[in-house]
C-alpha cells in the first residue's frame, strides 16, 4: 500500500482504489484453489458490492487434484472447474442476478469461461495476468464487453 504525508508530516496510508480492492480479494480467493497447476480467483461485483466468488477447483464433491493428481488433456487439467465458471455457478446456485456486473480475475479467462461470462451478462472483465487465449480480445470487441488489464510488468493484451 502506498503512503502519503499529511500536512503535519505524518505518514498516512492511502486506501487502494475500488478496482485494486476487488483484485486483492480475487487474489485471496485464489489461495483456496485446489489445483496446484494454476491458482486463480474470481470476484463478481456490481455497484461496489461482491455478488459471488470462485476459484479453480474440482467438481463439488469430487476429489481434488492436489489430493489425487491431475487429469490432463492437451496440457490442461480437465478435473478443474475454472474460477470464473465457479463464480458464475455460485451466483446461479444462490439465485443472484449478475447481469450488468463486472468480474475481477487474477488471470484472463480462457475462451470457454469468456463465453460463459458474456452470456451471463457480465460487461467488464478486469484481469491481472494475461493467460493463453488471445481470441477473447476480438470476441470482447464483438460483444461489447470491456477488458481491463490490471497487471504490472508485462505486455498489455
């Protein structure tokens, strides 16, 4: 966190802005991931209120990758449900409307997650790390969904 000097010279901690606040929460959510190949967290927000969260993990009730190993296809662990999908599913399970919301995710969505995000009515995707699939950029433009890169030290996609 940044600090600033007050008029009398004391250090005052600057509050993070809302986007960084929600990305910080997504990073904490990622710490619950049960697939050690990629720790990803997602937070769905509307009007500065958290509606749902999700992290990479196995199907509800199934063993975790970390416990029994990975089920690999084309260099991906298919045992894992992605963070974005879990956040949308949690909202649906609890009857929470996520239309016209935004999602904060620690890694940009894969194409399948992006399609789910688009069809669920999420209008803005904040991401910290670009991950694998550049097609989401052109699909986002076609769908009118904004992508907001929040990472540091890497090329913005």
